């Protein structure tokens, strides 16, 4: 089965419907952050409209485990990606989708969604704090690259050994910092081999964040103006490297996700086969 990570905006796009209707072998995986974004404002009405398309394709829709529950998983093959799915939560989503489309609305649904909205807003607040802590180091790391090195990384071809080494060093530092903050068990286990590290979400998220801040620094933006949504997007881009791609209308997010896939493959890391959707009358297929 082919899996695309869908962001909250893609859930309402007709392209999602076309993708799911094209083949029973097409599926979408939703991260916990996609659900949080959907619920942070007017959770009841937003969820009802956002989940309308997938309600008709519930057997092709799956939820992923929250990020903190997959941090120690080392994904090195397609079979390993089964560790990333939350099947119980997927069943709960199935029931919720059906309830949201019922008329009249089931008793207690409004209160239930109101509680989800409160929790989603609190999670967004915590993300704001994390971004504030993360940003200075990422800007400094991204600023260390020359324009030529940035060009090499953006194109993904003819990357000089010096550029590759510099990127490796920075990734080791940022991944180690992520582990220090979020994975005490792995931190206590001592050093792990690079090939194993590349299968960790932390490594891939660090790569996407570095690519994001390289783009950010190149645009000469000011500190303090990055959006939490961008950081959330980078988590989805990182997760998509384990699967067949990303379904999103955000061009910058798609670009960074593509760069990350190319770079990881060039290092010999496992990345799902790329999904290529061809126009209208054609068929969609993996690369």
C-alpha cells in the first residue's frame, strides 16, 4: 500500500479525493500534529469539513503515533514503518468521522470537540516555547553555510565533500541536542552508529529543520518571526521520508521534503519510494 502524509490543508483539497479514488492501494497517514492543527480553532466545524473526504475512505486512512512515542524507533525498511502507526487511534478516528457527519449531531459531540480544542491550543502553546528555544541555534547553524554550499544542498547534486562533512557535523550536533531534550533513554544508551541514527525521527527532523533555516536565513528574515506552523510542517516533512511522500499545497514544505528525501537517499538511508501523481487522465504511480 502507498502512503502519503497529508497536512491539514490537504484534507480539504479535491486532490486528496482523486488520489484515494484512483486506487484502493492508495492511503493517507495523518500525524498527531495534523489533528492538533485541525482542532485548535472551532474544532467541531473545522473537523467536520476537514474530515469529510476521508470519511468516505476510512479504510484508507490511518493515524500515526504521537511523536514522543516513536522517537526511539529506528526505521531502516518498509516493514519497520508499521511501528509508526496507531491502530487504536485510527479506529477512534473512524468513529469520530462518522459521528461528525451525522445529522442531527450526536449528544455530547460538541462538548467532546470543545475539550479537544482546549487540549490542541495548549499543545500549540507548548510548541511556541519549543520554537523559541530551538531557533537561535538553528539560525547560527544555517548561517554557517556559504551561498555555494547552500546551492549544492538545494540542488542535491554535486555536493562537495566539504559541504557534506559540514552538514554531517551540524546534523550530529542538532540531533544530539534533540535527543538530550527529548530522549533520555537513548541518551543514556551512549553513542549509536550513523546508519542507525539516520533511521531515527530526530535525525530526519533535524535535517528538515536545518534545510528550513537555510532557506530562512537566505531570505534574510529577522529572528523571532518564524511561525510555529513552519516547525510543525517540518515534522510532517520528516515523517514523510519514511513513506511515499507528502500531500500538501505548501510549495516550500514540499521543496524541503524533497531535498530531505534526496539527501537521505544519497547517504544510503531508507526512504519510501517517491509517489508521482500525473495529470487527470493518467495514472499515479511510485517512482
